C-alpha cells in the first residue's frame, strides 16, 4: 500500500541567475552564460494551463545548449484525440478535471528528458498503457487515481478524484501531495525549467 505524507510544497521564489551555470551529463561539465538563455518575464505562480504551456515552449528554446550537444530540446506533441481521452477516462475510472482537459486540448505530451532529471508530462497512450499494466497506485485513500506525468527516475505524478496532484516514489511507495490541481503542478514545472537553465542554488525540483 502506498504511504501518504501530508503538506503541499510551495513554489520557490524567483530564480536568481548565477554568474555561471553548468550542465552536467556523463561526468562532463561545460560552462554557459545564463544570459544566453530565453527572455521570459517573471510571472505569478498561479498561471493558467495555457500560460504555462506558452512559458515552457519559450524556455525549451534554451535546449540543447551549445556546449552540451547531447541534450535534447523538450518536445510538444499535438493535442490528444477525443477518443484517446475517453478511453483514458474509462480506464482511470474518473472524469478529467477542466485544467487537465485544457492541457490535452493543446498538447498530448511534453517530453523533456534533458531537463534536470527528466520530465514526461501527459501522453495519453502511454498513461493508458500504465493503467492497464498497473504500474502505479490506482487509488489514493479510497478514491481512484490516474497518472499524469513521470520523471527520468521511474517516479510518477498521480491525480486523485479531487484534482490534487501527488508524487509517487517508486523506491518506497511514498505519496507526497505536490499541488491542489493540475494547473498549479504545471506552473511548478515552469519553475523547474527556469531553475534548471539558470542552475539556481537550493532549488527544490519536482523530479
């Protein structure tokens, strides 16, 4: 049985750019000037899903960094189909909230495996396959839950029947509440993208 841990992490403050930032892969460290990245104005953390997707598209332009050619630029799949969403709902046993539907109406998935520890958000076909296989907890408390995202470490982000998003640890099965809804979760991902680009000291990532 998955274990629950209460409390909702709060999105940290604005990312302060360090004099130099680093990207580290395969024991290689390469320098880059943070000022070379995308221009994106600071915004409130309570962004809409559409605003978060817009911000992520802009931030994605920073990848791959010139000095780190192995990095992959985050990709944005076209919107999900109505049939795929209906099947996902049936498999999950709950109706998708408006903010998650808004996400799937713009993109089916955001795949960003070169950002920090890797992000895979959405992807209705993959999420449906996970439900069929039983990869993650199917209930939180006594209510059904569905996966909405995974990371590069095998962990998952699950949504419960109230729309709250939880992080499930594949290592110990611990469930930690991340946000009160999907829109807030996606806004936190925007913060992670910005922090990963600028190598913000002390930033607490979702993944």
